[in-house]
C-alpha cells in the first residue's frame, strides 16, 4: 500500500487548469460567446432555466475539497484516493475539452468529449462506492463531490444530445419536440433510480430534481414538458428521501 499518492500534485495542477479555462470562458469569453448564449442558439425543450447552471459553483467547490483532502497525511495510504487519481486527471482534461469545443461551436465534438467525461466520472463513482465504512471526510469530500458531479453530467449529456439533434434538424421520427423531451425526462428518471438504488445514494437523484425543476420552469408554455418535469422531480425527491431513511442491508 503506497504511503504517498503519486497523483496528488497532478490532480491539483489539472484542477487549477480546469478552473482557469472555466473562468476564461466567462471573462473573455472564449470563442466570443458565453456558455448560456450558445445554449440559446440551439434551444431545446430540455434546456433548463439559467439558474440551474449555478450548480457548477457547488461542484467546483466540492472538487476543491477533494483535491485538498488528498494532501492530508492520512490520505496518503488510502487506496481509493490513489485509484481515483488518474481518472480525476482525465475528467479535468475532458471537462476542458468539452468547454473549448462548446465555446468554439464544435457542438458534435463537444458531445463526444462529454461522453468521455461521463465515463471517467462513472469510474470515479464506482471507486468511491467501494470504500467500506467511509469516514466523515470520505463521505463529504470523496463520495459527495462525485455523486453531484456525475449526476449533473448525466443530465448534461442528455441535454447535449438534444442540442446536437436540434442543430442537425433531426425530425424525431415524426414525434414532436415536446414529446421527445417528455420521453427523455422519463429515461433520465429511470437512469437516476438505476444508478442510485444499488448504491443507496440519495444525493445522485437530487441533482435530477434540481435539473428537472429548472427544465419545467423554463418550459411552462409546453404543458407536457412542464408537468412531466415537475412530477418526475417530485417522485425523485420522495425516492431520495426514502433512500436516505432506508439503511442499506449488510451483505457480509
């Protein structure tokens, strides 16, 4: 078992690079358009209200906590943290890649980058969930950050797919855009349950609640989307509370 994490400085470096690119995307902005303006260019029935993107501040704050936590002396012998190292570096690279491709309007390629980002977060999530009897620090600074991050990128991937289809004038096999939005909201709800239930993770579905309410409020004029978004959010909220209050059975 390694006493020091060989990835911790690289994690810090790539995290700072990711934050820098995100700041530049807002202040310059990169490509001449900010993220919200590009989202409006390819507006779909899954585009959430603008306030929903404020969750990025929470995600980056929690990721900063993870990066700092790995420098604790006791964390040096933690196999889970060391195993996360390379995947966290890759997640930062794909996050940067997605943002650059999005800002410069390579929308289809940005979806590819996001899928790779989603894959790296799935790997990190699985590692974090294999920690037996996690300490308070591991719960708050390893499990929590990546539950929220994976949850948001899960939703963002669905939205990004809809943006690519909108950009390429997909006909939806004859179904209307609101109908497809309802279908994807239902698919996302099933995904939230499928990922969270085996892990008794009450946080992951809460991200969907946040996103679905924002989608519903943004599309009050589309009755089906509005109702589906609110109902799905309500059901997922109740489901999340149930997970929180239901202890996981000991399988050993």
